[in-house]
């Protein structure tokens, strides 16, 4: 138990500070790209990234299934089984790399159809897309070893390597764009750095697990059937996540133009940066949760879940309120007035963020428990609703309609069914109390948001004129929102739990 907590805290701490450093550099890189290459390149980058994410469906959920399969043999140090699983993983990913390459080449002729309102030539679009495709294919060849390190609760190692890789990548790309204004060179640097990163992860994995070099036995038929069953279920989940999260830029480019896609990409990149801070907490908890769910009692599982819901809601609510007040002023100062979106679009984007990120707790519990088959058809429903709603609403409402399509499909699909599955299979309970709890947290969120907006719009009016003034305002708003939020939850048992945990850690130090 102590080891799990120590590893989780180490993973989260390293990941948090690493991501902060990466985000700072990413902001400089994005600004240089916008200044040197323009909004259309930002839009093109977002659209092609979405296309490549659709190609990732070829992965079929193999990574998630293998991660789950590794929990038990790692817990019991079953080296022979680990070797067999990793050998299967290696063969599978080589096939996937080939499939991604072939399918990606078949899509090549239709790429220009999605890039509306741009002056890019077809030849240029083809070259850029092929570089995106090459980077994706290379990532499958060695990255499978990363899964073993993460499943063994050593994600801090991967995070540290990723930090250095990302910094090297961003610095080289920033210099290249600043001095050459060449987007092709920008992408070539990414391919080279991706290859080097994968080689380094592979080398570290070989050092940590030298037994992997020894010949492995054929994967036991029982384990093979378990993995295949998980892969089949995760394939449907992959469809849902890719269609819902990976098509917005494509639809915006098609219906609204590549320049609007560039503006949307700029806002979304900042929202995703904030979202990643929350995601990394639950990503680093997931492997610990997998071990916890195997070894602990139902009562302890329930207690942990309620604490995680509180933490999830607290983080998402505070960050969402800060985004409502600070996102557009930051975009205006850092990227320029020509990048600003109307306020109603920003509000609906942040509401989408609020809904999706507040599902992380339930999603992590579900994934850690290996509950993939129970709702495998829900993502198909979610994808259909998202595409139909987004396309129909986009014709009338533009970007807002596309984001609304995502919200509608999320609420009517995974938001509902993930909770039902987790409560039925892990706690043997009805999830109605969870939905009521979610509703009470949402009312707290709206209450704190309205008070904060009133205070900063009518009592204290900050008008940041430069980046330094902005950060002073951001710190002030963050502290104000945090204090106000804690006043709405201080009486809850979950709040007291985290206060006691923090006090204990301070006393130990």
C-alpha cells in the first residue's frame, strides 16, 4: 500500500512539473508558427492531426488490452508470462504499423477535400500529409515497450524522457520555423525526434527488464483469448474516442474554412494543456488503481472512488471557471486579436471540457478494472450521434453546432453508461446517487462561476495589457476561485480526507 502511494505521488509530481515546462515552450512555438506561417498552417496542422488520429483506429485498442494483461504478471513477477505478452505485443504492433501505412496512402487523394478556403497546392498538402503519416507509422515500431514501463508503475521514467524529448523537439522546431519559415522542415524534425525518442525508451526498457531478451514461449491460449476479447471491446471504444474527439477540426475546416479551424485549434490547444494537467493525475493513478482493485476490499474501493470523484470535480471546476475568465484575454495578448473567437463559442467549448474531464474518475476505475466488454457498443452509438448532430448543427450554427454535437453524444453515451457499468460491476450498486452527486457539484460550479464573474466584472475590473499583468490577474483569480470553491465543500468527508492526508505529509517532512 505504501509503495503504491509512493509510486503514484512520484509519477504525478514528475508528470506535473514536466508538463508545465513543456507547455511554456509549446506556447512560444505556437506563437512563432502563427507569426511566421499564419493561422492557416495552425488549422492545417489540426486537421491533419485529426486525420492521423482516425488512422489510429487501426491500433484496435491493443495498447489498453496489453496494459491490463500485464497488471497481474507484474504483480506476481511472472517473467515468462511477461515475455510472452510482450512478444505478442511486438508482432501485433508491426502489423499495425503496416496497416496504418497502407490505409494512410489510400486516403491520400481525398485529403484536399477537407482543406477548405486555403491557398495550399495539392502537392504541398500531399507532402505534409505524408510526413504526418510517416511520423505515425514510426511511432508504432518501438513504442510498445513504453507500455511495460507504465504498467509497472514507473511512469515517472517515461515522463522524464518525454520531457527531454519534447524540449529538444520544440526548441529545434522553434529555431527552424523562426529562421526559415519552413513547415516541411518543422515536420521532418518531428519525425527524427520521434525515432530517437522511441529508441531511447526501448533501450531503457531493455535495461530495466533484461529478461525480455531471452526467448519467449508462445502466449498461453487462455491469456491470448483474454487479450483478444479485450481488444475487440476496446476497438469499439477507440471508434468512439476518435470520432468524438478527432473529427472536430476536420468538420470545422470543411464547413467554416481552414482559418476558423486555425482559431479553434489555438483555443483548443490551451484548453487541452489545462486538461492534460488533470488527465495526467488519473493516467498515473490508473495503473495503481488496477493493482488496488485486485487486492482491496469493496468498502475500501468505494471510499477511494468517492475521494477521487471529489478530486476530479474540484480540479475540473476550478480550472473551468478560470478558463471562462482568462482564456480569451490570454489568446488576445499572446496570439493577437485576429485569433480571438466569439465569447459564446468559448463558453460552449469550456462546457464541453467540463463534462468530458469530469468523467475521468469513472473512466479510470472502469479501465483499471478491465471493464471493456460491457459497453463496447456504446461508442458506436456515441459516434453516430456525434457525427449526425455535428453535421446537422454545423450547417446552421458553425463551430458551436459541432461542439454541441460532441456534448450531446457524450452526455447520452459514455457519461451515462460508464457510471452504470462501474457501479454495477465494482460496487454492486445503483449509480443514481452518483448522478445526484454530479448534479450537486455542477450547481456548485455554476454558483462559484457566477459569483466570480460578477466580482471581476463589477467589483474589481482587471484589464491586462501585457503578459505580466495577465499572470498577476490569473493568480488572483485562481486563488479567489479556489477559496470560494472550498467554502462550498469544506464540510464534506472527502475534503477532510485530503486535508488530513496533506497534514500527514507535512508532518512527515
